[in-house]
């Protein structure tokens, strides 16, 4: 049975002081005051209401591949949506996918079904929910190009289907990142094209091989900064500013890719955040360009 007083079901009560570095690809972040992993949209709704009733901040965590929590942790409720699972092929080749499904896994699954359009996502970490929110992509494609609609959980507890055109997509951004919105992505409908499964799988395999050849091994969050609207890429600007090999504590800029930080330690968010600031400052001083973070830093 659940807890009538709290409104939570059985096994839904948030856990205290959960280390967040264990939940992020960069291995950084102190404890969350409260942490929960809802296994259904209804559980997510109840836990969200539980947090709002207590007046504490709420952070949504998907795959943890594009976020940084400070060493002090997060003084609120972290809702990890990785247990929201489910996938299905809809009419006309579209697919409906729950927010907690891994983006790379869905890309491979779709390819095997003979559904083309997500091969660029093979090898990209993170969940569908995070990929939609951040408009994840590469030079070969991005989520906004294929997204039909999202189902989101509103702050009033209702689940609503919203067309992709209403979500303000831009380069690595969407209106879903606006904290005043308060809505949580719980599922996405993605339009794909019918194709030969072998060709789809070959394209996905080629994509992941190319990606593995470019990115360094180790604990990282991928690209730290977005590319500017024009001119050299963020990686080129950082490289020319002498950022490769730059180190703060156990966090170091990769010698292979100047827009990637590799963390050789753990639970050292302060090192990573300071290194990001030094990288940004070097580019500003050298090129007069103000880089914008792609990773999300919680306070």
C-alpha cells in the first residue's frame, strides 16, 4: 500500500542524500537532498506533486550525459526518468518512444525495423527525453527534423500532447529548457521513413564508427559548448586558444578534441566547472567570442 498522507504509492517515496556523481557521465555532483526513479507516468506525477507541495526545487535527470551538478549537490528533488520505458511502431512508419529509452538504442532498433532517419543518433548517449529537450543532433540530423509531437506532464498533473512546431526548437535548444515551463517530457512521436533494414544498419554502423574515431575515451559529457552561429566551430576556437591539455585538478581538456573535458576523478564538480570557465575565458580573450555552454549546470 502507499502512503495516504504523502500521496505516494508503495516504494515511491524519494530517497535521501543520493550521490549524483554516480548518475552522470562526467562523474560529478554531490548528493541530491531527495532522489526518485518513477517507473510510470503516474508515479512521476505523484512524486512531482510531492515535491511541489513541499516547496522544494525539482530537477529532471535523464541519462545524465549532458549535465553537471556541483559538489554541494542539489538541495531539492531529482527525478530520474530512466525507468520510463516503452517503444512501438505507429502508422506510416512513425515510432512512439518513452522518455527513458536510450537514444542510441532506439536508433539501432529503428534501423533494424527498416525505419530510416535516426541513423545519425547511433552512438549518441542519453535518453529520448533529454535528446528532445536539448534538440540533440549532429551535422547529419537533429531531433527537431523528425519529431512529430511530445507528450508532456504539466505542472497541474495533466498529460498533454504538443506538436513539435510549438516547442521552439533551435540549435541544441528548445522551449522545454525554460524552467518556467515546468513540463516534463514523458514520450515522443518520431516520423521515420521505410527503407531496407540492411542499408539502415550499415548507415548506423558507419555513424558510430566515425563517432568513436573522433571522441576521446573516458568520463565526459561530449561537447561542452555549442558551436557559434557562424565562423569556426567551438572546438576550433578552443583549440586555437590553446585549451587542449588545460587542467584543473582531475578534469582535463582532451588532447584529441578541444571541446571535450575528460574527468579523471569523480565527485569533483568544482574542477569541471572551473575548467569550463577557463576555457570560455581563453576563447573570449583570444577571439572575442562568447561561447555558450551546451551542458546544463545545475546550481
